[in-house]
C-alpha cells in the first residue's frame, strides 16, 4: 500500500472516530438537560417560559461541541494539510 493510501485510510478512520466519540457527550448532555427542564416545568408550570428559553440557549451551547467535531472531521477528510506533503513526494 502506498503512503497516500495509508494517509487516506487514517484520515477516514480518524474522521469517523471524531464524529462517533464527539457526538456521545453532547447527546447525553442534551438528554440530561431536557429531562431536568421537564422536571422543573412539572414542578413550576408558571416559570415554563423562562425555563424553556434557558433550555434552548443551553442546548445550543451543548450542540456546538458536536458541530465542532463535525468541522474537524470535514477538515480531516477534505482540507487535510498532510495531503500536499504526500502528493509532493
């Protein structure tokens, strides 16, 4: 196998691992946050608007971690700086 093929295989595997591992944490965090928010709304229904607004801001912050992992995996696949090194050989 050539160096370029090995580089491509490693980039694909690492991009997959980045998405797989990087999406577990945000998924668990979002599920936990929604469960807590629903519990808070059940206890204090009059504060539902405040809790929901805060929940959506928090979910956006948690989801940004998964989006960063997606960006890193796209960089590994399409804009990897090591491609030029192996193509230049």
